[in-house]
């Protein structure tokens, strides 16, 4: 047993070790007796456990005790015989959050694995334990990760399969689901030890920052969906989502899809999270409305109490209908507005966008309409549409409280990116997005701060390059379309494919919901 009394300075909160005592239990007398020598042994003291090993086998100095303090994030060595205490590994610049470390002991020798190539041969390994992590340095030539031996010479790399099962499981338990997938694919040993799916809310907020992914299926009758991650060099994932066979993606927000599905008797609307496989059913909407609306969206996550769903439908040339429903309501509320202004709003398939609590929608001609849910008012704005005349897509994006518009012309040539000046109610051309990036499609338009510098100041489209299937983006810096990992650039969408029927940008969300959150209309109390 080791006792580490701590002293707290009156001039601050820093704690230091003032005395270390090591005791052993005399089983015959059942008493603790002080130890002045550890012999050939080495002790490692952690916050959650301890370890002991042979100094000769570990290749470290004999008769020592190693420990760390969370207060100053340093590794210390205490020599029991000389009672000296040294800080041998200062780690003063560790980024927040700093988690208390612990010891991991790697047994000497290599455990036989079914996936290893060749026969087992004795190896001379040196194990060096360090608080919070462990390194194994061996003479194996087939590995990918090396280290430095006791003399400071560079050792040859070691294989990933040297990690023992407990260590793999410990590391995997701390990973974000995406990092979990990467770690699982490192080697066959990890594949055998780690389950295919690990979708838990406890790990969903850790680790990797995620940018939106492109989700699509080339056939809405197929259960397999492709996911392309532009942040990780267009890494591709596949999910078999049998629940979505025959369903069509209508809108996405926060990782939740709003989908419609035609059954033999009716057509239904429902929310679906492909990462947690959770579903929220919506009250029925008339079939003619579902397949006649020009745009549909929702204001916040469907698990939130303030979620509102909006659907816009064109009725002839003189009327526009807007249906909406709040969470907790069992029926949709219809509103009919006159569309007899000089510049009519001709609704086509573009999604409405919430910005500062107000719903905006734009048609292909650039006509912008505003719906205020507080007073149920509908207004066609006069100025914003003036510079648009071509019948090509216009995508609205909310970005930090501002309203942006991405205007595309024939063959995908970018006409421009504009910001709405709310004071003048005019579109102002944007030449630079700074650290922001925009993701646009017919079902989801998202803005985000770029996680890496190479992703910033770009607009990402739901299209793939034919050579390598990388996501296509428009760079405001170069004024061209390109894809990560490709040297090809162009001013239009030639040699790309996209605009799939079942396609959207999706923000990965592994957070599990409660049963109450998944109920749109709560059943009456019994």
C-alpha cells in the first residue's frame, strides 16, 4: 500500500506531495509494516487502480513507484530506497478537457490471433508503461507504429494486433461512433472484438467534430443508403435501412429526416433518424396535399416541444395554402393566402427556411415570401426578386441569423451567392464566406463553421464526381467546382452526377431519445 499525503498551499489551489510512505501487509500479524525497499519490483499508482511488475522485464529502474497528479498533469517517479521524488514527464500544455489518467499493463509476449500471418515466433519485447497510455516496442517488421527504446534509438514499427482485448475495449468505449468505425477498421483483431453497431448516446458527444454528410439512394425502392463524408476525404459508409423502402426524403434537420411513404391505403408523413433507427409518426395530411406541396420543413428537432412542421401548396395561380402543425397537436391547421400580387409567388420545389423565427420561401424567379407564425401573416416581398429571371434553382440558407441565397443557372453555373439586407430588403452579393461553408440541396440547406481550413469558403452540392465519386463543391476562392482528392476543376456540373430523388445533406446524430420525446401526440392519462 502506498500513501500519498497532499499539501494545499495557502497561496493557491495547487496540490503537491509532501510525503510518500509504502507499506506491506504482514498476514501473520495482520499489521501494516513500512517498506524501505521494493527489490526488483516497480509500482504504478493510479486513480482507479494499481499495477506491479518486474523492473528487469519492464526495462525500467528497480525499486521505484510511479504516480501522477491530476492537479499539475505530470508524471512522477519516487525511489523508495533513497526517498527521492522526481517529475520525469511534465505535461503542462495538455488541452482541455483533461481526464484523469490510469495505468494500462501490457503483458510480455504476443497473444496468438487467428488473423495473424505466419507462425508464432518468440519475440523480445520491451514494455514501457506511462500514465494514461502504454507503448510496446518490439522488433516486429510488419507493424505501422514505432517508438524509441531505452537508449533513444528508433525502434521498428509494431502491429496493431499487439493491443490486448481489454485495451481495445477500453479505447473503443471512449470513442465517438465515427472514430469507433475508424478504429474498428484498423485491423482484423479489432473487427473481431468490436461489434458492428455502437450507437449510444453516451459516446455521441465525444471526439470527432462532424460536418454534414451526403445521404442518398439511387432507387427509393432500395434499402441501401450511401453516406459520403466530405470531411474525411469523401469516405463512404453504407446503411441498410429497410424501414425506408418506398419512402421519399422531404426534409432534414439535426439528423432527423421528414419522409413520406405511400401505403396501400394511405400516404403517411413521419420523422426518422437513420443513426438511431427511431421513428416519430405525424398525424395524417390529405394525400393531395402531400403530393401537391412545393416545400415542407420543420422548425426544430422533432423531439423538441417547440417543433412546428410547415407545408406550402400552390392552389391554382391565385392562391397559396400553408399547412402547419405544432408538436402535441393531433390535426393540421390550414391557412389560405391570396396570390394576386403583380409579381406572383410561383412555388416550385424548394424548401422553406426558418430565420429569426420567421419562415422564408423563394421560387425559381427569386420571388421571396415571408410567413410569420405569430400573427399568421403572409407577405410577398417586392425588392429581392428583381435581379433574377431564369427558371433555375435558388437555395435559401440560414447562416448565423443571416439569410443567404445560392443561385444556380444553366448546367450548374453559379450565378452568385447573396445575403439579404433586412433593412433595405435587397440581396447583396457575397464574395467570401470566411470560415463558413454552405451545403445546399432540394431537401436540406445547412451552414456551418468549417472544421478544417480546406473546407471553408465553399458551397457543397449534392453531386458526385464521376472519377472517384467525391462530393462536388464550389470554391469562392478559385471560382470553380472541384472535389477533394481530384485535380479536375470546372465552371459547371459537367462530368458529375447527382440531384437524386432520395438525397439530402444530413447532420449525424446518434443521441437516443426518450419514449416521451418520440410521441408527437401524448396519449391521454389513464
